[in-house]
C-alpha cells in the first residue's frame, strides 16, 4: 500500500502515534517541546520527500537537445528507486522561453519543446501508477509579453485588457519611478504605441499582472482549477510575495533600492489575495501549496504558512541559501561560517513554531550546486561532503526538496567567459556592471562562476556516453565535462555511492517519524566545525552530526547527550560504540544516532 495514497488511514495512524508520543513527552520536564509536538498535524506533504525536475535539462527523448515530458516518464522508475514520493517540475506551459518557461504565453497549453497535453496526462497517470505525486510551478506574478492578454493590453489605452497590467505615464520625461528589475536595468519599459510604461519586476518580456483587478484574479484561479482537475497534487507559487504592489508606486529610498527584493514584498493587499486564493481554490483540493517567498524578512515568513491564517501550506525561504550574499551588493558573494548557516536554520525553525511549515533545500534551479556551494567539490572530498550535506538535507523539521543531480554529487560548471552563460540574469548584470565600467570583467566572472543559475541547469548526467546520455542531439546547454566521472549509471548499483546513501537516508526519513515531526534543537550554535542537532518525538530521540571540515575533529557532545546506537554514518573511519559522549569525526563525516 502506498505510504501516502490512503491519506485518511495514514492521518489516523499518525495522529494516534503522535498523540502517544506527546503523552510521553508531557511526563517529562520539557514544556516547550510538549507544545510544539502536540500541535504537529500529520500531512502527506510533510512526510513526503520531493524531487525537483528541471524538465529542460532532465532527459530528452527526440533528439532535439531539450528535455521533455516523455523523458521524465522514461525516468520515473529511477526516481521511484531513489525513494522520492513527489516531483516538482518547473514551468511546462507554452512559452517563448525568454526566461526558460517563466514567461508564460498560454497557461492551458504545453510548451512545444516539452510535448503535448496527452504527454502531460500520461505523466500524471504514470506517476499515479507508481504512487507518486506531481507538483507544478505556478507563474502568475507576470506573463510573457506574447500572452494574448498583454497583446490586447498594449493595443490601446481603452482596451478591456489594459487594466490586466500596470501602465503609467512618464515622470518629467523619464520612467515613472526608480524601481530596479531583478534581471538588471529598470523595472519599467516604454511601449511606443501608447507612449506609456509598463511594469516588469523581471525581464521586460515579463510584464507584471495587476492583482488589484478582480477579473485578473478570477482568470488566474480558473487556471489553477484547470491543472488541479487534471490530477496535480501540488502548486509551487513562483514569487508569490510580489503579487501585491505598493500603492501609487512611490520612489524607493536609497536603502530600499539597495534591498529592493524586500521592498517588493510590502504590498499591503498581499495576504488578502492569498487568503482569497485559498478560499476559492486551494481549500477545495487535497493538494499542497508552497510559496516562493524570496525577499520576505525571516521574521515575517510564518505569515504565509501559519495554518491558522488559511493561506499556504509551506514556504520556500532564501536566507539560508543566500547566507553568503554580500548585503551591500547582492550580486557579490562573501565568506560564510557554519555558525551563520546553523543560526538561520535555528531562527527559522523557532519562527515557524507550532503552526507553520517550510520546504528545506540547499540548491535549486535558481542557485548554484549544493556541493559546490556548501560542500567541497574537489575530487578528494566530493563524495564525503555530498553525503554529509545529504544527511543535513534529509533530517530537518521541514519537507526536503532534492534538486536533480544532487543525489549524484553533480557540481558547478567550469565557465570560462561570458559567452558560456545562457542565464538572462547574468547577461543583464553584465550590461549593468561590466559594460558600464563599474566592475572589471575578471571581477564579475569570478562571482558569476559561483552564482549563475546555469550551474544547476546543465543537463542531467545519466551515463558516460556522448552527451552524458541526456540526448542524441545537441544539448541546449553545455554538459559539465566531469560527466564521465559523475553519472547515474556508475552509482545506481554501487552500495557505497552518493546515490545509495541518499536512498538510505530517504528510507530512514520514511521509517522514523521523529525525523519529520520531532522537535529540532541545535546543540552548539556557535560551533564553526561540527553541525550537531537533535530530533525528538516523545521517547524517540536522535542525534544528527556533520563535520563540515576537511580535517579530523574531536567533538565532545554537549548537553549530556549520550549515543546509544548508530542508525547510519557516512565517511566514518571507526565505529562509534554505545554510551559514547565524544566523537572522533573523520573529515566530512556525518551520521544519525539514537541517543539516550
């Protein structure tokens, strides 16, 4: 029987289990723990392990060089063997692909490069056969400039679709205000036909929708129903925190311009819109809603997933994955410390509290490879650090999202020059920074190599054959040249591989409720070498440890923690014995232990 297929039975069983655990906890002197555990409601999307598929780069079946829906279907058994329960796919809608599908021209049709609606329906059906669920990306902050709504909107000032977007007159012969775009340049573009400017937080080919217009909202809700009725089980809301705009578009202060991502989340009607969307659509389906809340201050993140507010089910927050972002120049990177990394996790867990829930991820399609970012991708340490990071990823009090290829230890691409990049964001910043003389080419490329979204968009490395087994044609983006050393075929049947370790971790997460619902306690917040924390659910108590250094560390367990037994370990050179209070950790060693 599928772990999540019979939702009512699973919920009932988990409720009994959690109730029993909470009764046990109530007998112990831990009031904060008792409250937190007693409030945790079972849900399939909390227990699930998600896997993010970037369709364009996953698997191509027709020689076009672009991944397709049939490629995902072909590899479903691979994902099932890994143990994942749900797949999130990036935008699959018809699009001119200015921003790789995040510029939608037809919400109820399939991108031609990806296949047909019949292919999509077959994908849903094949996933259901395997007891897997599908989450889709919902891009409704903006459309493509080739969407029929925008084509009508820009045709004349009195067109019925004019108010579907934001149009403004110039200000003293200049743009309406000083809003920057996420992709470089300003956020206003002039249309010569009507001599007015339209708003675009992202590329100029991505005009922002006017959520103030109730007709727009109803059109968008109808789109959500269309896909949910097709059997979709999850909606990942792209840039949900920018749906509402700041009334009258005032000028931003210099400080706000420097941190405009935060400013753009301050629309006063935002939560009104999300609640309406929940009431009219989301609450009617057994589907999880997850919001990308980029720019939202950590302290305010709970507003989106607090179940008492009836908005969304979980949040994607970005403070952790951007721990090394330079606060003065967001395109640059600074050194980071493990103490900063773990404090963000601690603070977010505290803020999320009893009623919220988060997605946990260490890479995705918009960020560099987890291994190259937080681990050590040099050949000597690649496997060990990949496993240590996997241990952290799959033992948090949040729903884990594995990005495609992370389970193999895929790494950043070795970019040589600006012509190697396809990323529209990098190209926009190049114009802003390098072509204007503000930054040298060498300085810019040094950072771009580390941060470009193209790092995680290179095609999946299936095997050591030509084009890494991704396509028989010419790949749309270059294959990472290390594909002969790092690929799925070489790891699937290797019991010591990164893939096999991920498979073990996923199985453990499914088998141990404390790894989902248990309280999270960081044992040593200021430690910059070893990340150690506990997950506790009633009498079930577990310790998770990861050495983030390439050297040995002798670590004394704090808070009277005593290891009872080993659940699993990676890169361990010696077996930890029962009743241990001191761990002699090898470089990048990690493990999960049962504790007394």
